C-alpha cells in the first residue's frame, strides 16, 4: 500500500478536448490533479507540433495547481524565458535536446523554478547521473515522445528501479516521474512500486469512455489499492 500523499497524479492535457480546454483543465483540477502536465512539442525534437506559450498561459489561467511543463523541444535553453515565467511551475527538459545540460539545469534553478530532466526510452540513466544531485525531478519516458495513447514500454520499470537505487543511496532529493502509457492498471501500480512518485496520465484521464472525475478516482484507487 502506498500513501496517497506520496504519489502525485499529473494529467496531461495533450489528450484533452482542445475546443473545451479551459473547462477540462478546471474539471481535472477539481477532480484532484496534483499537477497539470503540459507537453510542448516543436516539430524538431519530436515530429509533431503541439502548442505555444499562448495556450500554456490559457491553461495556467484555468488552474491553481503548478504546471509540469514538458519541453519536447530542441535546445530548450532558447525558450526558457518563454515558458519559465511563473516560479511555481516545474520545467522539464530532455537530456538529449540540451547542448549543455548542466548549464541549462542551473539556469532553470536560477529562475526560481523546480527543474526536471527527461530521458527517452533509448537513453541510458548514466546520461543524467551527473546532474541528478541538482534535480527536483528525473523523468523516465515510458513511450517514444511525441504522441499520447501509446503502450507503456515495460523496460521503463528497470530504469525507474535503477534511478531509485541511485537516488536513495546518495540521498538526493529528486522525485521520479514517469510519462507515457500510464493507465489505472499494472502500469501505474508497477511504476509506483518501482519508485515513481509522479505519474503522468493523458488518455487515461481525458477520454470518451468515462468522465474526468471518474477517471481520476480510478487512477487514485489503483495507486492506493
Ligand atoms: C508523450 C507525452 C505524454 C503524453 C502521455 O510524448 O509526453 O505526456 O501526453 O499520454 P498517454 O498517457 O496517453 O500516454
Ligand atoms: Zn509529456
């Protein structure tokens, strides 16, 4: 059994209905979202383009929980002033996308934001180890970044376990976040068991099968059960 306070749910608005975005953000906030996961895609680091800061501002205007901003953009250092505008937001960059990862992480910290580094399914944990002591969040991508609704890659659990061992042994503060293919089933349960304390969930929360509150309740129940 995992204590509710320990695991945060971060619904990803990439799966939301964009014609009703403001209301969906309000609804998921009322349903108990701990963070709102915001996927910014540039069409270079990943093949698709999602949205820019105008939409991020609109999301922020409809919630009082911190945004967990996932920058799937090449050289995110050029866009930090655009997206790291509000100190309570968390900024996540990709290890593969930064020219100088350590200095990008430092810059985000200097701006007053919590900072996270994400690694793709094909990227080794060793790529992020050097900056791990500086991080608030390390994020394991459990799908290839670029789209919601993909199946969870089971090998991601080994990466979460390895990160947890390193973090615990060294006494680092970083939380482990997992992004991609998380459902209210063994993917959520096993991720938490492996050491993840922030779960991103897109299509599991925003879908046509159930209401947002019901989906949130099921996800929470699955983590606790
Ligand atoms: C994928 C994005 C994810 C995505 C998750 O590139 O980073 O945040 O929205 O969606 P699901 O939970 O449907 O895999
Ligand atoms: Zn994401």
